[in-house]
């Protein structure tokens, strides 16, 4: 189907799209979680709340790993 495109360029495009999708899902997940909880994540991080920072870190790692697996397994 895409035989006319160099595989290196095609892999770069796949990686760029995968990175964009991962960042988009992270923003979507953080935004939806911010609507669910009864505090503002940005305000709590500005106050130096380490627990909220660790929670967001865990969310980003989980969403990133899950999206990376889905994209990676979808390409094979």
C-alpha cells in the first residue's frame, strides 16, 4: 500500500503520530480527571503538593505506556 515511501520516513511518521496521540491522551486524561476531583490540580501543584504531583506522574506514565503499547502492537 505504501511501498513508494521509504521505510525510515514511514517509521518516523508513525513515531511522530504516536507521540502526538500520546500527548493528546495525556492532556485528555488530566483534563477529565481534573473535572472529576474536587480540587484544581494546577492550584495544588502551585502550592507544592507532592501527592498531587506523584498522582499526575503516575497517570502520565500509565497513559503513556498504555497508548504506546496500543500503537506499537497496532503497527506489527
